[in-house]
C-alpha cells in the first residue's frame, strides 16, 4: 500500500481472520497503514496499531474451540478514522481517531 500526503474520501475495509496469533500483526499493520493513508497523524496510527493488536490478542484468548473468526473493520469518513474488532458477536474494540489532514 502506498501512503500519500493527501487525504482520501470515504474508505471501508472489513476482513475476517482465524483466531491465530500470526494474524494479529497483520491486522494491526493494516489499521496503522490505512489510518496513515487516510490522514491520521503518525502517533495516532501507531496507537491504532497497538489497540488493534491488543484487541486481536483478547479475541484469540476468548475464542471458543469452535474457531470463531475475528472481525476487523476499518473505515473513514467525515474527518475520523474508526477501527473495530469483534469476535463471536462481542465488540472488543471500537476506537476513533481524528484525521489530521
């Protein structure tokens, strides 16, 4: 993904991940890069990375033996970037960062 200095219009991204540790880094990286590409300050993008990684870890810990998938939703519109992490119908993270540009 290429990052630019220009902010973008509305963006939405959603993915479902297996409850495996190796995907936590991927989910956090997606959140940070998309936040940066959409105009969030670097510090805010890093905070989002950490929040998504943490929530993903919590989802792994709470996933049942049935292998519930972890939902990660990233979106931006009207000056804010939002990240949500959910598992088994339970929201584990909802955070919003102001776009700086």
